[in-house]
C-alpha cells in the first residue's frame, strides 16, 4: 500500500495528448496526489505562475513550443519541483540536455501505467526527503546567469560544499572553470584555508616533483635552501589543478599515491609529510578519451572525478548573455571611473548572434574593447565592437541570405521536394541566386547530363535553359552532351 504524504503532493502534467494526460492524472490521484493538467507551453506557464508544484510530468513536443523551455520557469520556483520528462520524440541529445538542466528522469513513450506509478512514487519519496534537507545557500562569487544549466551547476556546488570529495570541472577554454573552483572552496568548510593553484600546463618533467612536493637543500643543483611544495601549501585548504589534462604521465602515479595516502616526500628528503587538502581539478580536455588512448591513468581519473561539473560554452548560454553584458559593463564603468553606459538593441543583437569560441573570456575582452572605443560616449553601438566579431556576424548573415553557408551543401532538390523534383517556376520562388545556380548543377547531376531530361523536369525550353545556365556561370553547351537521336 502506497504511503500518502500528510500534505498531498502537487503534480503538474504537461501533455497535449488528452488521453495520455488524463491517464497520468488518474495514476497521480491514485497515490493521493493532487494533479493539474496543461496541454501546451502557454497553459503550463499559466499554471506555474498561479501555483507551486512538487513534481512536473512533461512532454517535450508541445503545440506551441519545446517543453525544455519550461525548465527555467520551473527552476525559479522557491520549492524546486522534480521534473520527469515523458515524451515520444526523444533523442539522446535532448535527453542529455534535459538531465543536465535538472530533470529527475527521462522516459520514452510508450510507458505502462505500472512504470509511471513506480516512477511517480519514487519521485514523491525523493521530493519529500529533499524538503527535509536544507539546501545550503551558495555564495555565487561573481557567477552570473540563471539558465537551467547554471542553476544545475550551482546545485552541484552546493552539494560539493558538504563533503571533501574530489571535483572535476570540465569545459572549453574561457568558460570560467577557475571561477567555479573558487566557488566550491568558498562554500566549503575549508573556506578559511588556502586556495592553491597548480598550473599543470607549465609543469615539466624536470621540475614538477619539486614544485608539487617541495625539496630539501642540496637535493639538486641550485637547491640552496629548503622549499615548500604546493601540496604542503594547500594543507587545510583546497588544491586546484588547472589544466589537469596536461599533467605529465611520469608524475601521475606519484600524485595518485598522494591522493590516496595524503602523504608525500619532498625531493631529497627521507621523511614523509602529511597534507590534508581537498582536490578540485579543471581541464578543457576529454580525460575519458585520454584514458582510452592510454595517455592518462584511469585510476587517477576516477580519484579526481568523484563529482563532475561540466561548464556549458557561452554559445549555449544565450539566456544569460544579457546579464553577463550588463554585469561586465558595470565593472568596466568602475574600472575606468566612467558613467554607466547604455547600448543599442543592435549592439546586443550582434553579441547574441556571435558564436563566442573564446567563451566568457572573449566576451570580457570584446566588451573592454567596446568600452574603450566608446569611452567618451554614453551609448555603445556595434561599431564599437572588435572588427572580427562584426565580420563573423555579417558573413554568417550574408551566407544564410545567399544560401552559401554550410546548409547550402545539402542537395537543394532533396530539401525542397523530399524526392519529387520541382519545375523551375516552383523552385525559383524560394531560391536565391546562389541556390538557383545549385538547382541547375544538382539537376544536371541528377540527369547525368541528359539535356532533354533537364528541360523536361525544369519545364524550361532549350533557349531559356541555355540563357539561365549562362547567367549562373554554367557552361551549358560544352558541359552538357546532346542526346543522340
């Protein structure tokens, strides 16, 4: 018999198929829950604005949008609901995005009533337990943004602050991995201890052990006194391995022993020293792949990654971009002791359309360039941004308009017709000049140079066809053999 909570669980079912929605509602009510149904994103948003829910059962393909867009709104609620995705159109990428955004589970239809009831009971139990455990208040320390991914990362930071388990932070260059490492330290019980950074990319086989473990006077040429290693300096605090994927293989075994035993021996010493530190590592490399290739020790990788935080690239954080821009412009105003600056809508649009390969680090540099370029002006315009950013955005816009971007590489006949070849009059209404040229090239290829077939499919007479081929730079008469009579 199911245990019914003293306060009924409030469940929101977001599903456009009426039969499925009512079935899930019936199952929810059978375990003592109070259910509310919504058939679209807009209806779900209305429900979320009017009440608090403990659990949200959510489809992804809804009549007016993607169910994933609801996750930020669900996450804004004071009592965080457990999100169960129940969809018939899922794929591995969407499942990954849902789980990284904080979904409790991801189910693919068809799902039996028994399975739904089982998942529902587990979600209710988990939610009831989590309400009894106070969530630690996280000091964000400069972490800007409220996208689902960032909120989920802050949840991991909060949980990591309760233990001494090792944390591995991964992400592209410039995503702010060190910022999150500081957040873990500042929110942990080791906040009063040191935060020691080891730049693994600068370590070489000849100096790595002396830098990490320290050395005794006379241990090697130039060792004129005892030197304290970085591991000993981190005693009582956090040791941060930056670019951990660059640690030389020769020292990985030794460092693994330090992690296991929390002891080490300085170079030239006969005595071991204890070090009580918490390890946080960061890398822009895929350590799992390095392990498979034999360039990174598997046992060390497992020791380093008791908890894992993956920082998403800025191009996937467009919802946080405006917050970041406002934050850094305010900081730049303080830095230059200048009045606060505004910016035009097209300034923001240009920044939004850019892909940011250098992530937040590149954004900061771009804004500093804009700020200094428009130092004497009150409003920032796109002209103040670095030329490479304006060029990249403009080129992308031109390519899309003219059909010369990557999407134009696909056979346009297949795109427009799904196998049924169109006449020229049908096609030209949707094709730009570049796509029109591709139409003829693809058509010629399809017809193997049979000019009569090209003429029949396109619906064009021979003279008009030659004229258009010439217009688009296709040498028709020399390139297209005449069909023998």
